[in-house]
C-alpha cells in the first residue's frame, strides 16, 4: 500500500528589515532573487496563486543564508601565490610551450647521469633551472649541448676550483616525477587511426628485427655447426666396418646340483655372474693390451689413411688407445636371456673379424679360468684325503701282522674252530665210553678189567676236553687265551677293513676330482659367429647429422633460456 506524498504550504511574509539587509549587502542579491524565484515556482506549482511574481523583502533567515560566509582565507590572498593565481588568469602561450618542451624531454628517456650532467652545466653557466628537465631545455635553447664531453671536463675542473677556494653553489634537489595529468588535446578519428597504424608498424618492425636476429643466431650457433658435422660425415669420415657376434656362457651339468641351484641351472641367471665378468674383461685394458700384443690393435688405427678424428696418433699412449678401444668395442649383456652381444669396429672387414674372434677366444679362456682355482683346490683336497686313508689302512694292516707274529696265530677264528671240532669229537667219544661203562655196569657180574679200562678212557677224555677248553678261555698260556687272541685279531682286522673302505672312498673321490679338473665346466657357445661385412657400417651420415642438429639446438635453447632468466633477474 502506498501513500500519496503531501506538499506543505508555506506562507512567506515580507519584512522591511529584510529589504534593508538586501540593499546593504549587494553580494547576496543574486541569491535572494534565486530564492524568491524558486518560492514563486513552488507556489505556482501548488496552484496557490496565478498572479505574476513581484519582488519582496527577504526574511532574516534568507538574508543570513544569502550573506557571504567567512572561509578563513584573506581577501588579498597569500603572499606566495602568483599574480595569475590571485587574478584567476590562465597560463600564457610561452609557459604552455615550455611545459610541452619539458614533457618532450621527459619522454626522451634520459638517464639520471645525463640529467645530473645537465644540471651541473646549467649551474656552471649561471642558468636558473626549476628542474633537471628545465635545465636541459634552457641549455638547448641557449645553444649549449648539456651532454658534451668537453663540457664535462670543464665542469669537473670548475667543481675542483670551487672546492678549493670558492663556496659551492646551492645544489638543486633531485627531480621529482610529476604526476601525468590528462592532456587537454582531443584526438579525432583520423589522428587516432594514424597513431594505431604507427604503433602497429613499429610492432611489426620490431618483430621483423627480432626474427632476423633470431634467424642469424640460429644460423650461426645451430645451422653452421650442423653443416660442418654433415660435411664431415659425408665427405671426410673414414668408412668403418662392424662385426657382430653373440654368445652365451654354458655351465656343465653336475649331478650334485640340487635345490634352488637345480631350478636355475638351465636359465641365464645361473651364469649371470660369469657373463658380467666376461663383459667387464672384454672392455678392460687387459683385453686391449693383449689384443694389441697379438694382432697390433694400435698399429691398425694409426694408419694414415684413417681421418684425423678417428685416427690414433703415432706413438700414442695406452690411455689414448684405450679410449678408442672403448669407442670401437661395444659389449652388451641381456640378463633375461643370458646372451652377450659384441660389436667390434675396425677400418677393414678382415681386421674387424680377426679382432672379434680373438676377443671371443680371450673370453672363453677367462671363463675357463674362473673355476681353475676351485678345481685345483678340490683336487688337492681329494689327493690329501686319499693319502691319509691309505696310510691309516697300511698302519692297520701292520698292526694285524704284528699281532699274528707275536701270538703265533695266523687266524684265531680258524684255530678256535679247529679246537672246537676236536672238543666235539672227544665229547662224542666220551659219551660213547660212558655208555659202554654203563652197559658193563648193568651186568650182574661185570668184567672188572673192562670196567676199569672204560673208566680210564672216560677220565682221559675228560682231561683232554678240559685242556682243550682251557686253551680257548683261560689265559694261562704265554700269549694268553685263544679268545683274547681272537678278540685282538678281530679288532685289528675290523680296523683294517674300515681303513680299506675309507681308502677306497678317498680313491673314488680323487678320481672324480681328477675328472672334474680335466673337464671344462664353463664354456662359450656361439649363437652368432663373427662374419666380416662387405659394406661399411659407419658413419651413418644422415642419422649423425640429425643427431648433431638436435644436440646443437638443445644447447642453444638451454643457453638462451639461461640468458633470459639471468637478464630478467638482473633487470628486476
């Protein structure tokens, strides 16, 4: 819900005092007339009266509002204000021209050193300048070059003279950058279009200049080195021939291999250490020196027909030859398959093939020698064990012989068996005699002679059996009982048998070690035999030229980025 605005009606009464005040203060007449006109318009808008307005006297409040107010500034103005400020006049054409010249000088981009030079030259010539830019303007207007070197020398001399005897003039303060006020010059569409075209032409000119400089730098730092590299690869470089070969290190089967070693026996991991060792040996100085001794590696690359870059100097050191050797002999090892790949580069196909075969023979010999010490140690241990077992067997045999000689028994077992057989025979006869005696005693009238004879036979048989049994068990004899003799001989014979078995095992181990020592446990198996090429492999002119271009371009890019970053850091 909205409420209509209601206008209040005011009745204004005229007073004589107000009219007198208006006459006394003519400065507020215009304000009073304006107030009266506004009141009349308000009255006419409200429809209070349609009569033409007439002048009336102002009331005290209107007179006070129309009277001039005190603002704290004197009517005569301040002493520091210029005549133009007091009078409200605008700048003259000369002052505007001076300001425009100073703005033009400011846009020239003069350095602080140049401005200080201009100020000193102005002081030397007695020119009163408001600022450094004003000093430059007045010097140029007077026909004096503020940046001339001779003027600087005179200025230094004058300054020296002032410091010696005269008082130095008051130095002007440093120029304070004045705020740039908006220009009062209005540009039309044609001038604006002309300025835009000039800016675009300047930008295009700068871009063309930068593009030309970039192309010149690229041509000098990238294009020229690439052309030189391409010329070398296409016209100067000596053709090189590469012989490639591949081989794998095999390990002889061993019956004692088991567990994890048996699982890895057929894979490349079983001989990975040997392959890595061979790779290190083939790229070592030892292999290079041996190749030079056997096939003249240094003399081959010192041939004058080879270009200067790839040629080895006459009388070169081993280190120089080794650097060239590492560059021309490339060895690679594939751990997953256990294959060693070799590439040998030489100036002729025949030399390349000869060098490759020689290196393969060196590698095979080195692989065979890897286990030589182990095999020799095993052989020595087996031989020592056999000799010790053999000596112990001989000692046991000598002890058995000495026991037999001391006791007078060749074989205690056979002697004991003989005695037992005799005892058994006599016991059988004793039983028969006892039966015979019992049979005689069973008669009612036995024959006494026969009975006494049977009893005598029985007594003698018992005595004989007792003596025989005494020989078996009792130790009453010179060498003891047959049982003790048999026990000693049995112990000695058992020891002899044991030593004989140990000697036989040691002998078997010795034969096995001899077989393993004479057998080659590791050997090289060639997968790809070295074959001499009939066309040169190197240089690869196109690929090497492209690679040189990429390398030089990368170096230039890194250098330019580094220079840009440093320039940005220094200028910030």
